[in-house]
C-alpha cells in the first residue's frame, strides 16, 4: 500500500470517527431532552411545584438542560469528503496521484471544519447533563426535607 492510500485511509477513518461521535452526542442530547420533558411534566402536573422551596432554580435548571439539548440537536451540515459530482466533473481524467492528493486534502479540511463543531456540541451536552442532574438533586433534596 502506498503512502497516499494510507493517508487517505487515515483521513477517512478520522472523519468517520467524527461522524460517529456527532451521532452519539445527538443520541445523548435526545435522551436528556426526553428526560427533561418527563420530569417537567411530572413537576408541573399538580401541586408538586408549590411544594418545592427552590422552585425557580429548579425551573431554570430544567430550561437550561432542555435548551442545551435542543441547541445540540440543531441540524447542521457537517463537512464530508468531496462531493462525488465534483470529483466526477473535475477529476475524472486526472491521474490517480492527483485524485488521491485532492481526496486527502479535502478530508483533512473537513476534519478541521468539523472539530470545533464537535467540541461545541460536546460542551452543550455536558451543560445539559449537569443542569439536569442539578434539577434531580433539588427534587430529591426537597423530597427528603
């Protein structure tokens, strides 16, 4: 296997890892959002909220958790390797060496574009998890007193 093929394979592997990580973060955000909605439904159905001493903090933490989850689930287009139509139009008659270099360059560029988006999404999921568990702790502590 030549060097360009190895580089291309590694670039594709890195992009695939990013895409799987993005999917996993979306799954976590969806689960958190569902849990927030269930807990909110229970809290707002009946007298439960009036019994809570730190009701405002609880509501704020649930809103932050739900909002962070929604922000994480916001649909974005992530960079992928080159568009097959562009490859066909512009590189169909090119030498293999040229095409491989283009594929490697575009995969590396896609990785660089996606990395900060992945980090931002991970931070939003982290905020959603922390604020959701804060609200659960407040519910449990209030129930024990």
